[in-house]
C-alpha cells in the first residue's frame, strides 16, 4: 500500500505518542506501507513545527529528527505541477490531493475538508487507515 500522510497526522504523532497517528507512523517504520512526501509537504511540516504553540509542546530536536527521518526513509517525489482534478474546499490542501494522486497513494488526514472528499478520493482518518492496513495480507 502507498500513502501520503497529511502534516497534521505527523504532528499529532509527535504530540500523542500512543494515539492512532503515532501508530500509523510506527506502521510505516515497520514496513506496512510505502510513504510518499514532497518538498511542499516537508516545508509545510517544518513551518508548522516552528509555530510557537507547537514549539512549546514538541522539542525542536524531536521535530528535526522527524523531518530528517522523512527525508531519509520516505519516498521523496516531485510536487505535481498541475492542480488536482478533485479540489478541496480549502485550496491550501490541494497540493496534498495532487501529491496523493501523483503517487497513486491513499491520503491519511485528520482534516475535515479532506475527509469530506472520501466519496471521491481515497482519504482516510488515521484509525480508518490502520483498519485498512490490518486487512492487508502479511500485516
């Protein structure tokens, strides 16, 4: 299985080490799925991790370790040039849709705008994605 994780899922994994987003991250590290990222996704994640509210909750070294891990171990692909055929009510999320479509991957997000597209796009909340992984043979 191939997946793109919304930066909000990655941030939630750091904030709540025993939550579903952290389980998704651990599943990737265990080889349960291929993770795809792009420079735009990494830039958004880095920007968000720099917000004062998050810096108060997540150690800068832990944030940097996550970014380094993603650059080193995830499949870094080019950001698509064209907008996606399916658009989000929040235009700032369109790059995630385009990235998932380009990678032929599911999108894992906690964002209501993206989850609302589930009838038209393979997008899952972390708990739903974990259930999907559990159905995969050999997982």
